C-alpha cells in the first residue's frame, strides 16, 4: 500500500520553468523518478511520506516540484492562476434591501424616483401625459418628467427609459421606464426590467435610496429585477467601485417580496458562474459551490460529489472519455432537495458542466470558433446550481429534486479522446465519436442515466449550451425546447413564461435518428450539418426511459448577451419554476 502511494507521487511529478535546457530537465525528471522508485523498495520498513520526502529533496536540488499528498486519481483542486478569486460570492446581494410595505409613496423622500409608464398613460397622438397620477408627479418635479419625455421622444414602449435630475420635489433624480401596453405591462420580464433598469440607474447616479412606482402587477418580479440591477460583478477588477444604493421601495404596494430576492440570488449565482474565467470556475470549483448551497440550506439539501473512481465504478465511460486529457479532475455533482410532506414527487434537473471546451482534437480554431468564450459552456450547470439555490430558499413542498452535473474540461493531450474512439455509456450503449467537439452530449448521457436509474426521477429536464445550430435557428435571445410529449413541453413552456424567459418548442422527429447510426457501434455522437440541434436531442433521448416526462432545453443563445454585459443568468428562474410546478 505504501509502495502504491509513493508510485502515485512519482506519477505526479511536475516540471517548472528554469534556465536549464530541456534535455537537462528531462534528465532531472528521470533522476527524481528513480529516487522515488528506490524509496518504494525501502518503504516496507519506513513511512511512505518519509520516502516521498526523499524524492522531494532530490527534486528541489535539481529545480523541480514534487507534489505530495495527492492521490493518483486527482490533480489540481483549482487552476493555480485562478486562486484568490471566488467562483461566486456567497452574498452578492449584500447591502441592498428591497421592501414593499404599502405605506410609502413617491413623496416620501428618495434620492431617485422611477415610474413604470404604460402606453395608455400617454396621449396616443401627441405623446403628452394623460394619466392624472403621472401629471401630479410631473408637477412635483417642476415639469422635469414631461420635459425629459419629450426630449427623448419617450413613448412608453417596453424597455425604453429616460432619466434626469429633478428641479423640484424631494427626489434629486427622476426617471420613467416603459412597460408597453395591455397585458404586456404585467409580464414578468417587463416588471423585472422595470426594477433592473431603475436600480442600475440609481447606482450609476450614486443614489442611496430609490422608489419605484408601477410594480403592483407583480411585485416579486420587480423586486428580483431591482436586486439584480443593483448588483455589479467586480470580482476581477483591481479597483472596484463602491456600492451606494442601499434601499429600494416598491411604492404603494404591500407584498412579501422574499421570493423575488430568492430568485435574484439564484440568477446572480448563475451569472457569476458563467461570467467567471475557466481558471477560476473549474470542475472542483463547481463542486465547492454545490457544497456551499447544501450548507446554506442544510435543513432541506444534501450533496454528494462523485470522484473519477466512483464514476468508473458506475461505468460512466461516456463522461470520463471527455475528461481524459484535462489536468483538472472530473467531478460528478449530485445535489438533493427534499421538501416537506410524504410520497414526494421525484424530479431531476441535469446541467451540462463543461467548464472549458477547446473542442478537443476537433479543435475550435479560426474566426467564429468562439474558443475564447468557451467558459460559458457550463451555462447549463450554472443554471442548474442557480435553480438549486432558489429551491433551497423557497422550499416547495411535496417534491424531491435532484440537481445533477457531470463537470469536466474538454482538452487536448496524449490521453485525450480521439475522433474514431468508441465509448461505452453507463447504460451499456456504445458511441462512435466522430467529432470530439460534440462532447456535451457525451457527458449528459451518463448524467441522464444517473437521474433515471439512480435517483428514480419520474420527470427530467436537461439544460445545456449544446449546439450552435440552435442559435442559427432561433437567434441569441430564445432557447430551444425539445420534448417527445406535449405534457412535458407544456410544463416547461409554462415555467418559462412564468419566469419571463423566452423559449420555443422545436421538432424532434424519430425519422432523423437514422443520421446518427454507426456501422460499428450503437450510434455516432454527431449527424449531418443540417438539423444539428434536433439530432443532438435525439441522441440524448437514448439515455432516458420512455416512461419519463423528459425535456431537453438548449440555451446556447440566451446564456450570453454582449449588449447586456455578458452572462445573463438565463435558465435558473425557469428551472426553479419547473421544479416547483410539481409541488402538492
């Protein structure tokens, strides 16, 4: 046993750059390995760690680093260059409080007051203020509201806005945000945008207090938006700006907005995971975030992290095949939420967790490959952990939810997956790998089998930044939904609508499965160029039992938006709503 331990240390020798020539370094490596091998022969009568130290001393003498205390199945816990940075902040919302007490009006004395304005509040022809309440607010500001609306040609279209300093009244700054017309003015996305735009502008103007009018149709959506708008991710700035906004009041509204805060915390967690670079958010870091969530909600959540050896025992050849070339150890993450009640409905959310995707030997190269953006290839896993965060805080009853992530990197190396290799998934099905850049579905395959067979889930949704083809089909702002049953599709569509996230159901005809057939294995991992997102969904279908309510959600487009500052946090709110839809 001691000999095996020391041999593991020998395999883990790492060279660092020195002035020595490459040939000298190779000689030095051989010398250290020989020294440790001699130590192995003497280890029967001595301490394995003492023997390892002998090898370390030799390594230090020739300018090498011998890493001790690391088993053969693990390497770095986190990329060295990423140490010191947090994959997520435990309390990103710290310092800001959103309230809806009902007894607070626009005249209460805020640094900034923002009104949500419907198109019906303005004259259709002239654009002048038609609402009596808005007229009174305009008068209290010395006519600033009407003047800035006219100057900016504000028509109250959803998402439009105008802001200015006030000349009268108690507020020093005023603003209006368009809500659109009719039912659109009450949509979750519209009111979340009201809160987000107002809070972001208040922070920009260095205001401490903010009042928002017009959130009564959905106070929790507006509160969630306000929390997110007031939160700026400055983890990687050398000189971060101080947060000034401390209090947001939803005016003339009485409501418990704790659900809005819970949603904002989950979405912000997703944003920060997706935004962080791959030397910070590694598979090990993802596992640590899962542990943090379980610890924060220990009354209802538990976590299990399966290491490489555990995955080998479960036969996860498809997942492990993708991870082989990486120096980062793979982590199979399993968070479990158990709500109150008996006879709990078992459901599962499975997220794609590629913390970096080089494409493997089918390397992402050339203009348009987006290799520099492949940190967001764990967007599905980020949304999964964000949803778990929301569920842990809101605690829906009657449901047992499993949040599953097979996390790894897709890299290049002598141990790496090669085009033409055949992998065996944990359900025994064999896969001919004809493209190493179609790796996400390989990791999801074993994760889906785990959700089905090991967790006993009766409903599963997998979420992934899976294909570029879905962006070609639907653009950057809409996720593609695939489900073999109308019931499964409707549940996801309803959840997305309630969360204010756009999704569109796509076809998945069985007739296209012939494209994926292999002559030497059960299937290939990619098909033809046309219909790439459809054949990817059909591939995943092979790893879920037919009696399960299963949906596949491809979020490759909306997970990132450069115009909105990068990571969007897309998916967390919908997935949490989907889980809660099973509550009794």
